[in-house]
């Protein structure tokens, strides 16, 4: 296998591991690949990547909320047909019990 083929092979291997959702160790174990070799190639492939090939960075405007907006904000939780509006002063124990009761009846 020449160097171009070898690089393409490892691109595929690294992509497969990343898409699998498994840790590097677990993926390598399940695919009979040495972890040290996998990490070597992953480092080699990503540490020398030219900037022009990297994904384009985009920016988005973020508007901070005011203290008044924060105080008035609520979280909406839907369980079946029930809707709970929870503010920042909720009691965690009561919420937990209430959600348990509601989930039994859904």
C-alpha cells in the first residue's frame, strides 16, 4: 500500500470510529486495531491539516439577557398531556415526585 492509499485507509478508519460513538479504546478493541497505531494516525492526520482545508468559521450574534428576563424565565416540561412551568425557585424534591406521578399515568 503506497502512502496515499495508507492515508486514505486511515481516514476511513478514523471516520468510522468517530461515527460509531464508541471510545477510541472500545472501537479499536472491537475492530482489532492497536490503540497506539490508531492514535498515531489520528494525530498525524489532524495535527498537520492546513488551515485552508479546515471548516469555515462562522459567527452568530448573541444577545445577553437581562436580570429581569432571567427572573421571569421558566422551563416548560410536557409529560403526556400535562404541562409543568418551572421557575428558578422550584423545589427539586417536589418536582421529582410530581414527575414520577405524571409518568405513571401517561
